[in-house]
C-alpha cells in the first residue's frame, strides 16, 4: 500500500514540476558550435539539462591576426582574445563601418601643389637607386675579374722568377771579387774614413721569412752586384 | 784582369739558355697582357664608381627637393 501511495505521490510531483517548467535557453558549446538546448527551470534546481553526449570544448578563440598586425606577430606570439559568444552580424557590420570611417574622420591632410612632379621625382630617385644597385653588381663582377687577373699575374711573375734563376744557373760562374780589388785610377782623392758608432740593438725574435722578405733580399743582392759593375 | 773579358758558354748550356730566354719572352708578353687587362678593369671600375657617385648625388638632390616641398609648411 505504501509503495503504491509513494508512486502516486511521485507522479503527482513530477506532473507539478513539469507544469511549472519554463524552458530557458542556455548556450552550450557542442563540438565547436554554439548549440541551444533546453535546460531546467531556475525554480526546480533538481532537474539538470539533459544532453545527448555533450562534448564541452574550449571557447572559440579569435584569429591572432585580428589582435595584432602581421609584422608584430612574427616577433612575438599574439595574445588570443577569448570570446564568450560570437558577435552578431549587425555588430560586425557596424564595426567595419567605423573602421572605414575612422581614418577619414580623424586624420589631417596636407595640400601638395604639384603631386605629379613629386611623384616623378620619387620615381626618378627610385630609378637612380636601381642604377646604383646595378653599378654595385657590375663593380663586384669587375673586382672578381680583376682578382682573377691578378692571380694570373702572380703566377706569371713567379714563373718568371723561376726562369730567371734557371737562366742565371746556365750562365758561367765567375768570381766578381776581382772587380772590387781593382785599384782605382785616382788615388789622390781618397774619401776620409768616418768613424761610425754602432749602436747595439736588442735582438728581435726572428720570424719566418715571407715572400716580401725574400724579394727584398734578392733585390738587395742584385743592387749590390750592379754597384760592383759600375 | 780586365772587366771586358770575353765570356764563353757551353753549346749545350747555350741552347738551354736560348730556350729559357724564349720562355721568358713569352711569359713577359703574357704578363704584359694581363697587366693591360687589369688596367682596363681598373678604368672600368673607376667609371662605374663615378656613375655610382653621380646617381647618388642625383638621388640626394631629388630627395632634398621632395623633403623641402613636403615640410616647407612646418
């Protein structure tokens, strides 16, 4: 009996609750879309909204490009702005209108008398700058060619030095000492001997002789020989 | 001994010497040509640099004109 009474009471209470129910629209995000589902009334908090397999995801995030300009986005990540609900189309249209109208309404203009002339000057400047860049390329090429030619010249000079050495080897060797020993004809005019005081220099650490040093040495050698011949 | 003593060279060595001199002549010719090419390149480079300078002067002149025209009201 009690069970029957309880069942009857339950049915009654459910009916009462259903009658009182005033469906309220609540926004639920289901698989990325805002879905409108019926929920329980506020008066009856016992009842909960019933959804078929509800999948609650993170709220929709605005595109990063909307928050910051593209140039800045490359250096640092833009902070996304979380939107709780999508904006209606009418609001968007208003924003666009404002964006279009704003620059005209707020900015100032300067009158230019001969805009075409300025434009021409700017274009001419651009042309000249391009010419400069072209020149730069040409100079780079010329320098490369010059370096190549100088490399060839260096090789040729080295070969000439080698050939000269060989040439000297082929010539008969004779002692040039007798040239220095030959007595000078004008004995009367003898240069006075000047005492030279040698200053001792501190010994410098000897480095390996470079190409320049060797050339200097060979040059001095040749000059010495020339002096003896005179 | 006299300075003007004659110098005698062996026949074999003499031929070698002649060959060496021939090669040296050829090399000298090549070197002279290379030097000429380097000189030409240098002249060309100088010309390009002059052109460059001229262009830069022209650009600066035009820019200063534009600058003065744009900011004359200030």
